[in-house]
């Protein structure tokens, strides 16, 4: 009996040993609920689709678009190619500043010629203008100042380029930064003079400041108002501030830039004209290049090449400069002849207003900042357009508004870049791209 019991216990021990050995079956080493199967995918916490078990996309490799402010040296205008080539999916979106600047200057000159019999209010033979300068270190502002001076014959060259330095006041025409121009119309010769110009920077350091421009026109008007025949501005925000503060009541044509809805509507009330920088095209491009990079498709998709929803841009509204990885929208003059076509600046551009299929283009998250919450063009035109396009392109965008003074006010709110799939950056100063790329490199 004892022998039978011992044999039974030995048999039981052997069975237990076999069961234990079955838990380390080397034939199932790779099968852990399929988490190691590289054929399966899962969405990581950044919204990117990645092979399960693979590392997330590093922030430094995520799509990045600079917009509205091109990374560049604010003193020389030299482009910051380190920023523009930060990674293989980095681009810039803006507009052709030189073409637009030339267009603005030509628009003002054409207006003077067409209204020469009434424009010289005090009949002194001098067409006097004042100029609101947005930011002396901003390439677009510099271009617009040069465009006005070039067209009106008041430009002076320095180191081979037109000097864009503000003159302060120049009522007597002796400034070293400009010269008196000459204009002959209907057999009569007129002098064209830049009476005054200044950078519109407020006490806190914010540039392109409309309130400062409104105050400046009041000062100029009280000092030499009857000599002012034209008011010119680097943008509509400052232009409208001067128009509402003084020039509208005094019948002085005012010219701006951006084609903001309020400025376009004011053309019916005497605002001289403005320039549309095709913000509808720019806003689309800003988000489209990110969408394409996130989808892993050719960057020209839905831009110069029709996409699967039928979106495509024609070459008469934009161009791409491969050397600087930059997309530029082209400009259009908005005057009394065509302003009714531009009354709503927040309408998407029809050829690229088709909804993308969410199954083929799934939702992705984008961090996007506007350099200054008070900027009239970006706040009232550009951001509403972005918000229309983000839905069409299936992008969930977080909009961050800065104070227009320091990058830190913006970068402090980019504490977790890993939470986003892509970035769209509008710097306070064009020199400061490294403030952002340093964060993405961490």
C-alpha cells in the first residue's frame, strides 16, 4: 500500500513539473497579446499613428511652418536659413512683400495723378504726405516704406538699397533719409515731400500700434495739418486709426495695406485704398503644408496639384521658392473700382474650400500662435480664416495670442510640445526663431 501511495505522489510531481514548463514555451516568445507585432498600429498620445512599441515622433522632427514673419535678421533682412530648414518638414508662408509694396506705391501715385486738381489742398505746389511705419526691423514694413518712397520719387539709397529710416518731421524737406520728388501732371510740375514718418511703437514696446498712429496724426495735424495731402500707412490697422482720428473729417485720402474688412468698407467714405495680400490664400497655405506633411504626401498636394477633394491653387495667386522653402501669396490693389469684391476678408478662397475626407485625413493637433492679440490684420482677418480652414482640413488647432512685446509671453505656453503633431509660429521679432526651435529640440 505504501509503495502504491509513493508511486502516486511521484506521478503527481511529474505532472506539476510539466505544467510549469509549458509557461516558458519558446514557440510563443513573440506573442504577448500582439503588442510586439509590428504589423499592428496604435495612436500615441501626440495623435501620431505609429507602430506599436516604436518611439514617438520627436518634437524636432514634427512639421513646422513659420508664417507672417519670416525668420530673418531685422537689421540686414538676411534670411535665417537655419530656421527655414529646421527639419525636412519646415516651411514659411507669407506674401510677396516687394510686389505688394510696389503695388501700394503705384496705387498712391495713380490716385494723385487722377485727382491732381483737388489733392493739393493749400495750393502750395507741394504734395505732402505722412507715413506710418509699422516696425523698422520687419522686412514687410521695410518693403512697404521703400515701395511708397520709390513710387513717389522721395527715395534715397543707402548701401545700394532704399533707405527706410523714419524721418521724424521733414516739413522743410531737408531730411537726409528722403528727398523731394518731382511729379509732372497736365503740364504742371509738383514737388512731392514726405512731411513726417515714424515707427508706431507704443510705450510697452509693441509695434504696428494703431493707437500710437492715431495719436501721431493728431500731433502732425496740429503742427502742419494744411500741408498734409496724403496719409500712407504700412497697414490698415494704423491707417484706419489715422483715418478715423483726423483724415476722414478733413477729406484726406488714406492708404493702407491688408484689405481688412473695416478698411475696405471705408473706401466708400473716402479711404483711398488698400492692398489685399490674399490672406485667404496665406491662411490656407499655412495649414495645408502641415496637413500634407502629416499625411506624408507630396507637399504640393492641394496647392499646385489638385487633391482628392478638388482643392487647387492657380499660379496667379501664389508661388513657391524652393531655395528658401517659402510660399508667397501675390497681392491685389483694392480701390474704389473693385472694393465691393473684398468687403468680407474672412471668406475662404473658393478654389480651396472643399472639405477633406476624415477617413483619409484623420484629425491631427496643431499648436499655433499669433504674435499679438491686438494686431488688427491677424486678429480680424487671418485668424478667422485659419479657423475656417482648420475644420476643412481636419486639424484641431490651439490658438495662442501673444502680447506683441516678448517671445516669452508665447513660448511659456508651449510647455508640452509633445502634446501636438505640428506647429505654426508667428514670431514677435523675426530674429527670434531660436526661441522656438530650442524648445522643440529639447
